[in-house]
């Protein structure tokens, strides 16, 4: 299955992404990497997910940006 995880670079989101990837799913992450949560930690979480060498795509964006979200949904079919 193909999943979209929003806010995936944070603590909870990165663990959700990791679990999905290890279970064999394709994961797309949408995150704007804002400073609400330490950006260094978010970048480390992102690097760790990329290092899993699984079907993972990171998209920089904000969930409140309808144009970015609509573009993602028109480009990718999520389950």
C-alpha cells in the first residue's frame, strides 16, 4: 500500500513512517520542517528514514497549503 504521512519528520510521524516502511509499504512524507519541533532532530529523523533504503519519498510542504496538497494527490494515488 502507499501511504501519505503528514508531519512525518517529527517524533510520532517518523516512527509511523518507519513502521510502515519496515512492513513493506510505500511511504510519502509531507512536512514543512518548521521550528515547532527541533529542525535538527527532524532532519536526523528524515535521514534515518532515507537510510532504510525503502520506497520513501519526502515532500517539503505545509498541510494547510491546499495547492501543494492537491498537487500531491493528483500526482500520487494513496491507499
